[in-house]
């Protein structure tokens, strides 16, 4: 997918509702950050030049306005952070474009809705935010039942404990579903940023990697999703929403979700935090390859850095969550990248725009 944006603390229902109204009235401010990701996803279809996605985003971040007192974190993380007197919010946006992010040859309308909402909820999870509201824009060439898609999207929002509050419909040459997700933070919780990892932190991941890449390969070869967990995880990924919220409450220092490939997404944390990494364990999904796990992407597990791994593992267990898996540690030398003791080159998926 593309690079995202963020917002941050919590209040009672009355204060939050008031701020949501305030936020809605000035939604354009948030869109100054969010629109970058939506627009870039569209440009990936219609623009052809030599710039890579992350290079464009870096230049956009350098030019973006920084004088808005409510914008505490703009372009460059999993969500943008808006902070008002009563509440902080996380806002993120992602677009799914047919032929780039999905293929209706093996996606159903229900699958498309599930993936569109999950990938946005995953960005909120990476910040430690709880999904609250979703806005959806659909552009269609008339190739699907648009109303059925909207019903499925609304159902998926509810499954993620959020509400579909608006959006837009348009005709278009390519089927595209663009979602903006708004989340809030539990009382006493602080946002998890990519830039928060410290030297000596343990790096963990919330589950095995490579399932989505394996599933896509099987689907492209004519495989069927019935009973195949790898196919299912590609078609209907699951955001690690509760894991992100628990990590934020448990003293984790940084997190990111895995959308563009494990090594590529880990690199965002390492670069933003100014640390290196030594990786000694990579949990690989059954029958997937190590390359699937390292580079495949779209697993939507969380990479978490924390100074207290035992506490994190214990709290996960107390909440009935699968224990996160230790995979390595953060190093003082910000240029070091070690995998099984050997240097590695970080790479992940990027749109050429």
C-alpha cells in the first residue's frame, strides 16, 4: 500500500462526541495530511515516471505545513495525529485499486469489503488506536453491484467496532475503493510511533509471516480459497486491532503493520528511530517460503519494539491474545542490518508513480 499518517489521548463519550463534531467541521485540516495517501494511490494507476512511492512521500512530508496547532504528527507514520483539548484522534487512509491491490477474478464483493476495511483498521492498530469511524469512496466502471459492496463495507465497519459515516460514489475507469479510518486512544494510552524504538529494545511480531504471498500464488494458479488459510488470509486479512491497543498500554516504544513486506516495513521503524537491527528469528507461515515472509507483504501482523518484552508477552496472554514472537533487537549502530548474523538489504513493495 502507500505510506500513511496519524492523531492521539482519550476522553469520555460526551467530550469525544463534541470533538468528533468539531473534527468533522474542520475535516479539511486532516485531509491536508490524509489526501496524500489517497491521491498517491490513484496516481499509481494513471501516472508513469521514474519516482518511487516513498521518495515522493518523503518530498511531500518535507513540504507539508507544520503550523497547525492541532496537527501533532503529519505525513510519515501509519496515521496522522490530531490533538484537541478533549481528545486525540488517529486518521489514516488507504485505497485499493483493481489490478494493483486485488483481482476480481478471485475476490468476491464480500472479500473486497473485508480487505478494504481491514487494511485501514490495521494502520490504526499500528498506532495503538481503536477504530471509531470510517468514510468510504467507491469509483466503479459498473462492473460490480455497488450497493452490495456498500452493504458489505458497512458490515465490515461494524465487525471492527466502527461506524460507516459517509463517503462518495463515482464512475471511473478502474474499480477503486478508498477508505479513511478515524480512531481514538484509550484513557492513559499514547500513540505508538515509528520513531519511538530505542537501542536495546526487543523486536517482536504478532504472528507468522508469508501467508498472504502464499495465498496469492495459489489463487493465481487457480487454487480455491475454501478451507485454505493462506488464500483466506490474502482475501480477508485480519487487522491486529486489540494487539495494537494492548501494546500501546503496555509500554511498547514503536510499532508498524506489515503491508509492504516485513523487511521493508521494519526499515521504516529503524530509519525513523535511528537504530540498527539484529534479527535472529523469522516465523514463517506453514508452507510459505522465507522470501514470502521477508518480502511478500500484506500479512498485516504488527512489528513491535519494546524495552520490556516479558511484560508485553504477559499482558497479551492476560487479554487472551497469541503471544508475540521475539525476532531480534535494536542496535546502537543505525547502519547495521543483520539477519541470522549476516548483513541484509532492506526492500519491500513500492508503487512506481
